C-alpha cells in the first residue's frame, strides 16, 4: 500500500541530477522521511518523486490527503527543547508549534494519547508532572542522520517523545504490525527526534480506515535498516541513474505514478530490444525489425509471452473546453467555470470535467478563473481567430530538470538528433502508407504503396537531416496524390498537393486547422511530461514554434488529422458553406470550426488497440504514452524510440 503523499513542502524537495559524465547537481543534504518510505517500497518511485520531481494524484492519494486534513493544521504554542535543562525551542527552528495541553478531542485527533495514567488516590503528593503536549504538523531535521520530516503528530510527556504517523488504510494483520516502508518512515522520525534531544523508544502508526493505533518499537534491527536505506538512497541519487522498473509487481496497479513510470511497457520494450533476457515461460524477443513497412519482432520457439498489463486508464474523463465566439468571457463560480456573453450566462462547466481551455480570438478570461486553472494544472491554449495556435498559459514549468538537460544535449548532438528524426519520419511514412492501403482502391494503389515502402527504407538510412527532408517531401507528394482520390465531397474539395500560409482550397484549410489542434495537444502533453516543447530534434528551433510537438506530430498526422478531414468531407459534416474566401485565402466559418472541433474530439476519444502493447486506450492517451516513451529514450532507459505505427 502506498501511504498518502506528504503535502509538506519539505517532503517534496527535488534534486535535479545529470548523468555522471555531465555537469552534476548536488543532492540535498537531508532526505525526507516520506521519500525514504517510497525508497523502501520501490526505489524507482522514490527516484521519480524526489530526484525528477514527478507527481500524479489518484484516488488513494486523494483519500490520504483528506485523512490528513486534521493533522496538517499546525498547532499553537511552544514546544520544549529535547534534553534536560534546556529552555523552549525557538519557533524559528520549528515550522509548526503545539498545544501545551492534553488533546483528547476526537475532532482534533482520533488517536488519543495513552502515555498518561490516572494517579492513585493513596499515592503521596508529588511534584506536578510536566504537561502532556500534542504537536501537529511539525517539521524537524537531523543533519547527522541526514534526515528531515514533517511529523503528523508528536506526543510529548516530559522528555519522552512519541511520533504518530497517519496512514489511510487498515492495519495489516502481520507480526510486525505494519509493512517495512511505514515502519522505516516512522523510525526515521524517531531518529530525528533523538538527534534533537528527545528520548524516543517507539512510535505509533494510526490507520485511519480501521481507527487502530499500532505501536512500532524502535529496536536496533529497525534502526540499522533505516540507516542502511538512507545510505542506499543517497548513493542512488548521487549516481544519477534511475532504478529499473519492478517486474510484474502487484505494487504497480495501485501506484499513482504508474502512468509516468510505465513499468510493464518499459520491461516489454527492453526485452524486445534484446537488452534484457526473456523471462522464464515467455518468448525471448530479438531486436525489432521492419517488415513490409511495419514494426515486428522475431521470437524463438518458447511458450507464448505475456503482453503488458493495462495499468493506464483507457481515457481521461476530463475534456477540452473550446470557446470561439467573439465577445465571450470565462469566469469562475465556486467549483465551476461560467461562460458568459454580454453579462448573460451561456453555460456552466465543472472544473473537474475540464482538461484544457482553448480560446479562439478575442475571448476574455477573468483573473480568478485563470488562477484556478493554473493551480489545478489545466493549461489555457490561445489561438488566433483563424485557428493559428500561438501560445499556452500554464503554471510553473515542470521541475524535471534532468529530462530537459538531456533534451538540450540530444538536440545539440547531430548524430543523436538525427536518430530521433529518422524515427519520426519513418513512422509518418508508414502511417501514410497504412491509410492508403486501407482505403485507396485506384489502379495505381500498388505503385504508390511500393514507392512509400521504398522511401521508408531510404529514410531509415538517411545520413543527414537534409536527405531526410528530401525523402519526407517525396513521400508527401506521393501520399497526397493518393489522398486526393479518397475525397468524395465533389469539385469543391479537390486538392492539388499541400498548400498553406494561407491555405488556398477548403481541404487544405481543414488540414491546417486540424494540424493546429494536433500541435496544441502535443504541446500540452510534452510540457506535462517535462519536455521543453519549443526545442525539437527534427524541426529546427524557430521563434514561437513548438518544434518538439511538431516532431512527434509527424507520425500522428495521418492517423488523427488526415483521417478526421476524410471523415468531415466524406460524411458531409462540412460543405462549401463552411468556408469563406478572402483574397484567394480560404478560412473556416464559426460553424465550420465547430464541426471540425467536434470531429477531432471524437477521433481523440476513440479507442484503438496499441500495436505493441496490445491493450485498448484512447488516442489522447496514446499521445501521452508516446511522449513518456520518448522521455525514457532521451534519458537512455530505452535504446530506440518506438514509433507508433498502426497495422
């Protein structure tokens, strides 16, 4: 069980590291006890959270945060120093103070102290004992131990201290009373208290679901195990190499970072690359090979191998909110976004249901709404009235410095960036070929497919970006020649190749607008993963251009953009009246854009079987998966970026 995330800033201190052969950033001197818990549970999870500053919520983390709502409120008053003859602790040394009185209120703490026993009636009078103190949400550090922690609850009886740590679930029925990660975290808090002069022999784990206190004695074995894990965790962080993912572990399905870690997918791809031996009872997979324009693998005669578990949600229930009508304003009312026009309410949308906000043209957004969206991590995407994607408003950039440093290094290396560029272009040509193979019925179909297959082989062997651009251009000419024959909208939608800036026919106007929507999706996804979306490996940097988003966009143009345009035209969802012509340039009307956005969202939400992993997820989720795999390749966890190519 993963315990709730400690919401204190002290337990979320990032450490950005480079590879050992690069400029190295210092690891923080103090390890948060919360991260030590994660390291004992899964070293990779700890590295992702502490070193790379990754985080994602799920139901269990939300429940943990809710269960901590009482102990996360700091107490008032002063806390005595540990050790005899010492005065009160300076409040500047303690981030939260305490109530210097017994605290047995169920509203304040459902785990009342058991340290105080009622005095006997026959006992002789004795000096008044020091008051029992309950201190909530208190941060202490231990430089000699190399630890820091925010204590949920500290029970003090004189100089005797008992840390109490809250856990969201039920107490496990095991001899130790709790699993090792929870016991190690609690012991780390005890070691911190000891270094601060308190007498500590045990701690308490309070399990919220079962309302049960479990006493954990700090024996020598647990103390040594805790100190050993501190050494191991610091060594792992100093090395700057992320630990490998767990193999078919039951811990993974409940982990909130499973969509970031992608353990089964990475292990599967590593076996496919031949970098790891095949598991017993599974086929050993050799390096992937291209066959008829498709990515395939060679297997030996061992029993059938397992496919990765689907640990990712099929789709995200939250959807983009598009606003394009001139004069609209977007504000916030409680937990909802309110869309108004000239002061009249048009629509209300729950913030919980919004994944991003897309504003076309002159749309006003209020400061409270913008601040709430930024706080929730919901990006606000800005388009011109004609559909040109030119900006995005988000909160502070992703804190994974390690990934961005590696991204800049790859972009600066001609050899490394060319390898990624080959994968992007060959993936695009393969998917173009697949679309024509599925739908084209003309006499020259076989010739077009042969040409594209030949260009795939040439692109795979391209020795420079200029050659790659040439092969991509030739492939685009052949592809759009076949694509034009798939359109059934009459002469109004005839197309003679690709033209843009501005588009000069309705079909190219549709393509340009949908490409802008796809670029927006990939810019949002790239930034959420931790990339700098403005620096690509194939598209050269240019002012205002999200080059990395355009890189990944290549392999998805036929699958998401071109197929959406085919659907719109062939199903009659757009007609000649959906466009307006000005000085030879063609643009969509408001109604036309609305039809295009609806069709694009249907495509993004449609489910497809992943050609490598075998499970079904939405295309929007696939975009995130591909960027996660790209990040793992940039960080050298994978040898080769696996392009997304449908069969």
